[in-house]
């Protein structure tokens, strides 16, 4: 059967409602909140929100002078509330806004010249709705997504996930936000509307003609990960956020291919963190800086009241060590290495506001998984991150499209403890005497949100680690966790509602494209 036959058959199943019936039968009966359990289960397509989404070429003006050729998503609401889709004045976007419990149907058309597929990062959806590379579609083809939004309120996002070309496709501009709201979030009393601002942080390199340059150093750049020399926020360089003298909710996404940010205000004002990847924390936590690795989100509550009109405040990325200890030894050094200090954006106080809003003391409820409930508590499932034969590997393996190893099979409705181990030298020598193994890996697991319960670092690697460790926010739900060199990070995760094949991988997109990705299978 040819690729297009398969696609046609799959689409036919979807369109005829057959696929949808099976899709909605399982999850709704088991894993939802009490509010949802009373809802009747639909047996056919009843999406309240329908969106046509295409990936296409475009041109946007980013720098003065010539427009930049980009790839971008373009969306349109074909059924439901038009406010569910918001465009950004950028190659980025759109922003999709949905409610928990809502049934959505997204018809994705690939108008690019190569294969692609959309992945909903952080969402808990059936495996054939998750945008696995095995579901990639060719130019001109369409993939229909249909799922119910089961996730709690939070800042989720979407981006391409085709085999070996995720990095370049995201780099060219393909990424958008998937913002979920729910009753719990509404009750928390956070700044909303124009005071709720998404900020997508990325880095890019432009050539003299204002065009995007990807991996100019070839294979070496790919092994380390792309690092651009310009910082863009919401697709714009030298980004300035105009604000009023009142509190804001800032939703930060690190949408960069491989750059890690250590975010802090220039004047040392502490950051008040209210949410992580999987939504609101139980209560706000304060940090002097926050570390945000590729794929991660963090939400801040920031009060600009009391700041003088016309004043500016810089959001900096502060210096840190160890994320790419060995790049220098490999030859070409990037203009702006990981860990160098630079300005991410400026905030300018442009308007007086009398509006007061207090920072809520409680934000949400997070049920805690317990280690003693993990089926493998005696022997955590360990995933060792190393470089072998110029490829990044997980437990010595690189990506295979359909297969899973014995130690990558888990059981539905169980809690497990997983460990990501980034301890160079532990698996024998990599190239250059193991030196190249010293890299940070932001590890991402598809299909669920997990809880980080423990971090350990090798004593001899503590000094570098301590330049970032106070910036971790492990208090909330996570789908991506930074594992620094020397570190061993322990997670609790639960496999619920869906069986099937899901990915886990490094969200350094060049590492991912080089094979630092594997499947895990949830079995009944
Ligand atoms: Cu954000 Cu598998 O990715
Ligand atoms: Cu993901
Ligand atoms: Cu990596």
C-alpha cells in the first residue's frame, strides 16, 4: 500500500466518524475530572471547534530592509468561536485558545515542499493524534486531528515533528501556541485579556540578505545544536513590551532549537513563578532567576505598579556554565554561546493604571504521585544520555520509527519512576575522550505531564550545575525537564487513558533530529 493510499484510508476513517467513535469511547469513561464524567459520550463527530490549519511558505519583515523568507502556519476557524484563533504579527502562530473539555477538530494541510506533521506539545491525546513522525504527510496532503482537550489549563504549544527535519522546520518559523483554560484557572483571579501575554523566545541567525541561516557550521553545529546570534521574542528582534503600571501574567515559551535561557530582571527583582509546562502551580514560588530550556514554559506574575512612566526594565539571560562545555574544543565557536549574558527583551512602562490585583496565594490543586505507588519503585527505569559514533543516544540507541525495546514498554494505568542520567563517562568513551558528552539535554516525554521528584549531580560537576540549579521550577507539572551535565533527574509519571506508541526525546531539536529520540509503548 502506498503512502497516499494509507493516508486516504486513514482520512476516510476519520471523516466517516469511525475513528472518532473509538477515540472518544475510552478516555472519557476513565480519566477525566468529575465535571466531565457526567457528560454524554458522543459517538460521532461533534467538534465544537473546527480549525483549518496549513503549513506554507511566506515572507515576513523581521529586520529593516528585505523581507525574510519563512515557513509558517496559517489558521482559520471554520466552526465555533472565531476568538479561538488569534494571529501574531510574525512568522509565529497562530495562538489557539480552547477550554478544557472542548472537542476540537483540526484539519492540517501540508502546503510545504516536504513532509510534515503537527505535534501538540504537552497535550494528552491518543497516539494517532499526537503528530508522531510515522504520521507525517507529504506535500498537498491533509491530516485530520480530532480530540477532546483533557489537559488542565496551561500554555501548551504545537510545532512540526517529521523524521529528521523537525529542527529546520521549527527554525524556518513553524510554531504556535495552544492555550487551554479551565474553571480552576478562572477562579484563581489572574490578570487576563491584554494583561495576559504570551512571549515566545527564540534565536536566529540572518545572512547579509536578511535570510535565515541554519547550521552554518554543518555537522559540528548539528551535534551541538543550533545557536543563533539574534534573540527574537514573538518573532521580533529587539522586542519591547509596552506595559501599564499594574500586574501582568507573562507566559514564556522557549521555542528555540537548542538555546537555554537563564532569565532574570536586570535590577535583580525576583521572579514570581505561577505556572510551568502543565499549568498553574499550587502557589506562586519566587526565584532570583528561572532557567528555561527548549520546549519548556514558565509563567510569571509581574507587577509593574510603582514603576515610573517611561522607565524600562530589561529581561536578561544571565551567564551560566556547562551547557556546552566542549564546543570550543570542536572548532568554530558560536557568536553567542549558550551561557553568555544578553538581553532577551525590554519592558517599557507606557501607561498609568489604577487597577490593583493581588497575587493569589493559592493557584490550583496538584495531586501528588507517590514513589511508593510506582510499580518499578525498586528499580527505576533509567535512560542514559550519551554520544556514540557521532550520534546522540538514549541507552545507546537512536530513533527507530516504529519499534520499541523491551525496556520501553509500560502498562496502562500504572505509575512509574523514570530517571534521565546525563553523567558523561558512565557509558565508556565518547569522541575526544568523552569530552563531547558534556552537554545539557532538555528531555521531553510525549502524551503526559510528569512530576520531578529528585535531582542529583556528580560531585565533580557541581560547580557548573550550581550556575543554573536555583532556576529550576520543579514544583509543578512538567513535560520537558532540563538534565544538565553530571545530573540524574528522577520523575514520576502515570500512563492513563490511551495505549499506543509515544515519543520521548531530547528537545534540543538538532539532537532530536540526530536520533536522540525513542518510542515508548503503553500497553493495556
Ligand atoms: Cu515539542 Cu516531540 O516535541
Ligand atoms: Cu511533545
Ligand atoms: Cu540533547
